[in-house]
C-alpha cells in the first residue's frame, strides 16, 4: 500500500483519530487487563480539543484516504511529550509508527530539545521500537496492575544533539 507523507492533523480529524485510537488501544487494554486506559476513555470533545491546542502537534499517515497512524507531541517547555502514537491493528508491524514518530520529531519547533514518552510494561511492540529509535528507559511508575515504562531521547539534529 502507498502511504501519504505525514500530514498535520487538527480538530476536523478528531472523529477519525478517536476511532483509530480506540481500535489501536483495545489490544493494549487487554494486555494490561485495564479497559479504563485514558486513550479509551477520551471523548470526541476531548480529542477535538487536544487536536486544536496550539501546543499540540498532531500528525497522521493516510493510505488510500484512510487514517492508519497518528501521533501527538505536546510542547511543554523544552520537552516534546509524545503521546497517542497509534497504528491501525491491520497495519502494525510495517514501520508506520517508527517513520511517523521520526518525522514528527523532526518537524517540532526548535525549542524542543528532548522527547519524553511512556508505555505500559506489557506493550511488547513499543518496548522493542522505542530503544531502536534512540529512546532510553529513565524510570518506571506503578499503576494498579502494571508499570508504566518512561523513556527519554535527546533531540538530534544533522550536526548533533540539540543543547
């Protein structure tokens, strides 16, 4: 399948993003035995508000018009807080998440010098992918029945890391 280059997403894309988000997070909820994960509890209005927030940079990939991957990065000071990196279940394992995340990182404003994200301890795919993309585990926090694994990555420019 031919994928589009990453496209900026906004409030008009909220319905598609929310549908994709729910499809992508159900397997995560099952793996963590927690159907109350925030991405599954998010409402249409909350998604629309997040995508309209000037501090939120949302990107997506479409195939034949269908949104198959998206990510949000919120600028918080010098940090880019990566969240909601999702890929349609039938398109996982094809490099869409990796390529989208790298493209989104590169498109962030110059103020961002570090990227931070977290995933659940039973999220096998993300736990393999993030280190391959340069993310390093920094710590873990305990949730009810599992841990969240936190990662960080310095922003890298062609001439080296941003300082």
